[in-house]
C-alpha cells in the first residue's frame, strides 16, 4: 500500500495529503453557508433553500470521498503515531466516526434527523481541528 | 424562468462555486508548498549528480590525455 501511495503521489504523499485536506476544509466552510441557506437562516436572493440543500448533499458526498482517501493515505503511510501527532490522530478518528454517523442519519436513521445540525457542526469542528493539527502546521512551517 | 429550471440553475451555480473553491485552494496550497516537493528535490539532486559526474569524467579524460602526452616520446 505504501508503494502504491508513493507511486500515485510521485513521492509526495504529505504534500498531496495537505492539498486534499485543505480542499476538504475549504469545502466544509462552503457547506456551512449552503446549509444555512438550506435551513433558511440565510436568505440570499440568488439561491433558494432547495438547491442549496441539494448542493450541500452533493459536495458533502465529495467531502466524504476525499476524506476517506486522505484517511487511508494517512493510516497506511504513517500509521498510528504517538507523541506530537496524538491530537491529530484523535481528531481524525473522531471525525471519521462523526462522518459515518452523519451519513447513517442522512441515509438510514431518519428518526435522528433532528440531531443533524449538531452532528454537522461536530463534523465541521473535528475537520478543522484535524486540518489545523497537521496540514495547517505543515503549511505554517513552510 | 419556471421554478424547476430556476432550481436547476441555482444548483448548477452552487456546484460551480464549489468547483471554483476547489481550484482556488489547489492553486493556493500548491503555490505555498512551492517547488520543494520530494519529487522536485530528487530531480534537482539527480541533475546535480549528473553535472558532477560529467565534470569528473571531463577531468579524468583531461588527466588521461595529459598522461598520454607526457608518456609519448
């Protein structure tokens, strides 16, 4: 797996991971705006609630896919490291659990739909924490 | 424009904005990372090694020619 990642990223797994994680984080901020429109908290004249919710769902699917790719790269290339990466490891693991819960509630567990805003904000917070504790640090050190 | 068409147009517009955000982030982060990626560094190192090898080879050839000249009667 390590060799596959190395060849796919042409020897730059960290850089590719940083780019992908940054894309996901930026999209997550956009997701907040979209769902605020979807729930009617924001009412821009150029975007209705229904298309905003649909766009939120579509880019959310993309976020899940990219996050899983980044997680697989991270785990198979770096594994579980102790020490200064503990926060990143805990935040990343919690993020995957929260994302799985959100997908389950959206697709199957409709009875828990009233918790979606809370789960969504948790996913966003964990995503930002995961990014800050790894990609953000990496970019700041450059 | 009727409601359904308006919704589709707004949905497409929202997705285009998402694609634009992705493009901007890729460009910005890649620019920040700069040409110091591992592949780039390896390529630079290989080019430097090749230059050093070529120079050493030229020096050896020059040395050999000089030795040939001194050995020749």
